[in-house]
């Protein structure tokens, strides 16, 4: 008997991006692996697999979590949002997705899902109409690693995302937009 054949399997209902699906996984299956391999949501990327890079970040009940540090069985009863769930059901991009496009905030894109989910959660802490400074933006993205961009355009995209939220709310920013400071 192989190890995998002997390993006990557990039924789990995973609620991801508004849909609940049953999966059967060993207790040690990481949430990141369950998302990618069991649910085929490959937008969640896996880099370091030990909680450092942030590429695997998803939202658990709205809070950014390294999905490589969480077991799939722990996700039962929680609402998971992956990068695939950021856009609206009508297809409208999330402000942070639009901002990354506007600001050229990605190159290879491997780190991008983790940045998008992390920033999307942080934006919820700011009312539309307010602005996010570059220092605040750096604080928001400080836990995510990118090997390509040098971070400058990612920082700009945080401010731009808030500007887009403000525009969508029909408001005027309280100070000049900080998306393009060069
Ligand atoms: S893959 Fe999870 S933090 Fe790097
Ligand atoms: S865009 Fe390549 S790692 Fe960030």
C-alpha cells in the first residue's frame, strides 16, 4: 500500500468567490494546492511555499492570508476570495486591477495575484474620496515580493486604485491624485 493510498481523506466544502464546492483532501493539503489543483483556480500563484513571498495571498473573510500557510480543511465555513473573484460579476475590473493596468504595475505577473488581493483588502480601509499616500502604499505592499518591477509602479497603482474607487463613487479626491508622481 502506498503512502497516498493509506492517507485519510476529509470532505471539505470550500466557499470560493461566492460558490461552494465539495472537495475531498488529505489533512495536509494546503489551501493553495486545493485552490489550484482541486478547484483549478490557478490564479493563485505559489512561489516560496513558506509564507515569505505573498504570491499565494487570498482573502479569508476579507482578510489577506498566505494560502500556503493554511490547510484546506481549515477553510471550511469561511469565505475565500481569490484573484479570480476580484472582478465584478458583470466583468468590471476591480479598481486595483484597473490601476495595475493603468500604471503598468506588473511585468512577468507571477507576484501580481498576491499584490491584487492584498491591495484590494487594504482599500476597504479607506473611504472613497480620500487618498492613499505613497508611504501608506509602501506599508500596504511591504509584505509582498516582486522580482521584476522595482515596486515603483505598484506603489503608484495603490494610489490610482483609490482614485478609481473615488471616481466610481462619483466623488472628487480630497487632494490631487497621487497615481502619477513622476
Ligand atoms: S507561496 Fe505562499 S508566501 Fe510564498
Ligand atoms: S512582476 Fe514579475 S515577480 Fe512581480
